[in-house]
C-alpha cells in the first residue's frame, strides 16, 4: 500500500515490494532445486515436462503485504548445477 502522494516515495515503495517478491522467488528456486535434486537422487523420473510444470512464483497462500521475518544467518545451500534433465 502506497501511503504517500510523493512520486519518489511511491517509486521507492514499489521497488521494495519488487525486492521482497524477488527474494521470495529466489528462496523458492533454491527449495525447488533441492527437491528436484533429491527426487533425481532417489531415482524418481525428473523430466523436462515435470520441471516445466513448476514455478517459483507461487500465487496462492501468500500475503504480499504481510510481515516477513528474515534470518540473514540462515543461508541457502549452493545450488548443484551438475544435475542434467
């Protein structure tokens, strides 16, 4: 919600909202990558069609204007790029 009529403040608030959305999507990419790699390790079929059906941009059960708690010490594991589909 943009509370100010100041165009500079409005632009800043929109940029922060974008930053939060992008951060959530990055976290989802890391989680999805970990899940797909675990499936491949367990010898479940991971196909290009399966991967095409998932999206890091989840739109259900998200409160875009809610409170977010970030633990900056809780870093995600590095993404393994050696897994090929």
